[in-house]
């Protein structure tokens, strides 16, 4: 049992070092204009479309929702193929009259495509979960 524990620990450590050596995604890898659609529900019904403008320095990302001014987006962290962002507060697109207190998104980037999840937290206390896909404009 002790030998198995030691071998498991070595394997886990080696895997972690390999991931670190490969490095994660850089914001410059995802810089550009991304056209996205957000989906909710078992049939992935599209509930809104948006445009994400991502900069290489991560300091001036914005999210443009239909009929709205751009919303500043904060890059929280990066790792592997993922970028975690937050935005808000802003008026809800899905729930008129309500405010999205915080929108947390996780995007998995590969070339000019992105898939991910989003989670708006409303001032009322409600939370939704959905999926998003995007393509980078050339």
C-alpha cells in the first residue's frame, strides 16, 4: 500500500510539472473580437448574442450585449486552455428590470473557437447557468 501511495504521488507530481512546463494560455493568444451566443436549457436555446473584445494585456476587455453599452470585463485568472472572467453589475438581458450583480464566465479557447460556461448572479439572489460558444472574427 505504501509503495502504491508513493508511486501515485510521484505520478501526480510529474503530471503537474509537465503541465507547468507546457505553460498555459496567454491573453495574447485570445486577443481579438469574439462573436458569441449564450444558451440555456436542455435544448441549448440561444438566449442572447454578444461581442467580447479581448486585449492582449487583459486590462480593457469589454462585453457588448444587444442594445447596450459595452460592459467592462475583468480577467480573473488563466490556466491550461481557460480564461476566467467577471463582469457586472449591469441590467439583465434575460430578466428585464433585474440587475446582474456578477457574471462569471469560463472560456476554453482553441485557435479561433471558444466554448465555455457562464453564470449570472442577480441582485435578487437568483443564479442561472448556461453554455456559450464563440468564434474570433478575422
